[in-house]
C-alpha cells in the first residue's frame, strides 16, 4: 500500500533529482514520480462506505479526510504477473514439491540411520580389534537359530546379536545390504514422465549413505596406528553381482551333471513354460546371469530324471538352493528380471503353485515388466541399442508367460484373478515378428490369447451358478465360435514353421477341445442331469465329444505322449479331467455311450500317468474306473499291464487295513486289486479320502466344483503337495 500524495512528497524528492539519458546520450532531469490513485476511493472512505470526493489539487487528500484530519491512503494498483502458473504447470509443480518433501523426510531418516551405523561400526571395531563382521552362527546349530524373543524376556545384549541366517545361506556379501537398495534398470526405469523426479535422483542419497557407511567401516577396521582416512566412494553399480552362488560354484553339483540336467530341461520343459530362448539362455549365460533360475532349472530336471524312482540327492540340493534364494526375496525388492523366471519355475512344476505365482507377479510389477510391450510398440522414441532391445524382449516374454500362468492358476482353482488389466498384453503379437523372437513365442502368444477368452467366459458364466437359460445358451454358442476362430488363427501361426504332426500343433488342438469341455462344465456347475432340459442335455453330450477328442489327440500322438514327462500341473489336469468327465458321462448314460471305448481310453491314460510319476491323477482315474465297473457290472481289474510299483508313500494315509465291519450306508472300500495294483496288497482305499466330486452322491454333477482341481483330484499327504519322502520339505512345491 502507498501513502497519500501529500505524505509522499518527501519520498518523491529523491527520485526527482534522478537523471536519465536520452537517445542522443544527453542527460536530463527525470520528472518527479507521481502516485496515481489505484482505486476510486481511499481506504477510510471505503471502510465507511462513503463517497470519496477528490481534493482541489491533483495530489491532495480527499475532502472527507481533510475535514476529519484522517490520513488519506490509496491502495497501490497490483501489477499483473505475466508468469502466473495455471493448469498442468501448477499440478506439476505441486507434484514436484510433494516429491521433494518425501525425499527430505527420507534423508532425515537416513541421517539418523547413518549415525547409528557409524556408532555400531566403531563399537564393533573396538570390541573385535578391527573385525568388521562378527562370525555368523552355524545354520545346523538349533540353538543359534532360536528366536531371542521366543522366551518373552529381552536381554539388552541381544541388540548386537546378528540375525540367524537362512538354513544353508549366509547373508549377501554386500556391505549394508547393497543387494536391495540399488536403482533398478528394468524397462520401467526409464519410463519416467516429465512430471516426476528422475529415479536416480531419489536413489542418490541412498548411494551416498552407502558410500559413507562403507568408507567408515573400512576406516574403523583399519589398524589403530594409521590415521582414519575416508576414501572417495565408488559409484554403485546399477545391478550388483549375484548375492548367492549357484550349485556348481558351491561344489554341490558337478559341472557335467549340471549340463545333463540343463539338456533335460530344454528337451521339453521349455515347451510347457515358454519363457526361455534356447539361443540366448544358454548354459553359461544362465549360470552367470541368474543362479536362482539356474538352480531352479536343475531342480525341475532332477525330478524329471528321477521319474518313478526315488528322488536323487542332486534334486534335493538344487531345490534347497533355489528355495533358499526365493525366501531371501520375500521382504525386499529384487533387481533382476530373471528372479521372476526363477519364482515362476518353482510355481509351475508344483501342485500348489498359487502362492509362488502371486509372489512372481508382484516382483514383475515392481520391476515394471508389464510396460515392456508398450515400449516395444512405441516407435517414436529414441533408437535403442541391441542390449536395450534384448532387455525389452526378454521382459515382455517373462510378463506374458507370467500373465498367462497366473490367470490359469486362478481359473483352475476357483480363486479370484489378481491382475485384470488387459492393456499390458494388447501388443503381444509384436514378439512373433521381432528379430529376437524365440521358437516357442508362437505357443506363448496362443496361450495368452486363449486365457483372455477363458477369463471373459468365466466372468460371464460363474455368477450364474448353474442357472442356464436361453441367454446363457446363446452365449455358449458364441463362445464356441470364438474358440474355433482362436484355434484357426493360432494354428495358422504354427503352420508357418511346423508340420501337422508337430508337438506344439497337437497341444494346440488338444487345448481347443479342452476349452470347449471347460466352457460347458462352468455353465453346468451344480446342475443335476435328471433335471436338464433338452438343450442342456445336448450341451453335456457336446462336452463329452470334446473330452473324447481331447484324449484321442493326446493318446494318438507319440510326441505328445513322450512329452508328458516334462508337463506341468495344468497340462496333467487337462488330460486327467477329460478322462474323469467321460467316466461320469458313462455312469449317467451307460446305454447311449460306447463304454468299451471310454474305458479303454481312460485305462491307457491312467497307465501313462503312472509311468511319468503323476500318480495323483492316475490314482484318481483308477478309483473312478473301479466305481464305474461296479455300477455297470464289469469285472474288476484293468486290461492294461499291472503296475509293478506299490502305492506311492504319499498316499499311505488313504490306504488302510480293511475294517472287520463295514458301514452299510457307505459303499464298500476299493481294494488294491480293483485299482489295478498287485493282488497281494491287502489294503483298501477308504471312502472318506475320495473327493466329494467323485463320490456316488455327486455323480449327477457334471460341472466344475467351486475350488476347481483341488476338489477333483486326490490330495497327497504333507503340506508340500509332493509324494514320497519329499513330503516333509517346507511349504514349497
């Protein structure tokens, strides 16, 4: 605000004597500065809501102020600011200020952490005479792994006690946990908009603290005679070296045996989980880049090599190493996309892969792998180097495989789908024509497109709970047409590089028929066959044809049969559930179906599953076969060769000594001879151990149970889901 002209004469006298120069360089006196009225009324008149009448002179106070002796003050006009920030600029500034405040708070917290670190380093250096790290307790010593707070009493000396390491795994060799707090170089790291601070800026304080802490530790560990000297910190590498050695480096597995297991895996396993490129993911490359995935590959191959026999010590060693690295990733960010591959492998060859697949999904999201396809499709950006292009292709392949597998796990077990964003897969076909495409990418793309259709089917039919009306039947017809169109498009992609009898084309055809079977089973959930109208009954017979065709393709292809030993849980469910559905249809409609053909198919399938150590599915089929034989009066036993091996140890809890008295309200237990095992085995299978979906009262239910495959197949003993002596292993696989 400015004073009235009368009060500002003295203020203007100084400026009146100021001189200014004209264009010709001569100096003249500047005119005195005059203050104009910025408003029509002075401050006193406006407050009193009175009319302000100007005085006689140009710069004299108003008449009302002259009469009352009040200081006449006019507000100085506000200057317009041409640089006022509006719209997106204000929002951007607000976001930057918020990020600055967050970073400032982090720096304050890190400063206090640094003070504690330096104090701890000095204390340890003084106590141990320069020894930087105290000796770690042995992992085999139960006393060293005891929780210090388990007794409920806290000892002040426990503050300096090191945390017990994971069994067989020492802490990462990086000082102060470098492994988890370095900036990520995943494809999302340079996907930063102009509205955010660069990620390197946010990590710079962390790197600075790491450098200071490491320098302080080295100074504290130096001999006391030498003066403390702080070395110049080195720049932290974007991705540190691997924290854990692989099994070959640790001497647990010989290099020759590891190469053998690697070849077993890439002889067929990579076809069922198409997340690798054999030309890029070589033995030496995987060993160097990702010990986690390397150990997981050897563990899977070790189980496959064992077949029906006892699991080898190599399998246990590789699995323990892979699981140990996996456990170390649970409470901290990962820095390598290959970590997602390792977790995905542990989930895929498991009968209970829901939890590890969820962890893999979140690791992928944290690394930004879901943006890789969009970045590949973006041609307006700067040119990428060959290494950057490879990084995007590998990231996109990992994301697509994980997206498909996680959705398949959800649909197969009746659990809700975690990730529902389909935008991250819309450019999936870019991989097919990319120079760095893998031979198995065509199968990966077909699986991703199929699971997208199955997700829409499930979300439409599942809420109906078996209420099939005309709209539902129309939707099923449209879904069948869409599935046929999917198969035609994807088979054409396969045809470009494969002949008609190739394994991947046979798998593709089998997945088409199974998808049609699955479609009807979701629609008929909870529907009883004796109450079906004609149209629903026709659906059931269409599903029967789909199941029969699925098994025919599976059993008639030598390549398909041979590849079963490498198959994951989902592929085993595809074959086994098709056989179970045929047996249910044969039990409901014995006079309308070819029972001999169905029984022959299912017997052949159960024998094949037994040969590849998939006894959980084979034994479930044998129980349904024995039940059908009882119901229609066919002699007991199976026509295929009797298995020479006994009932696996994982099923010992369901095979018991026959009781002396049977409950007449329940069906008689199944003998080992009825199930096709050695006649000398006197044990029987109890009725209570058979899943409800397979029992007599549920034979009229052709739909999928709410919990999917978990409610269909026999459960093995032990929480791990493995049979035999592997059951005591801790909650993985």
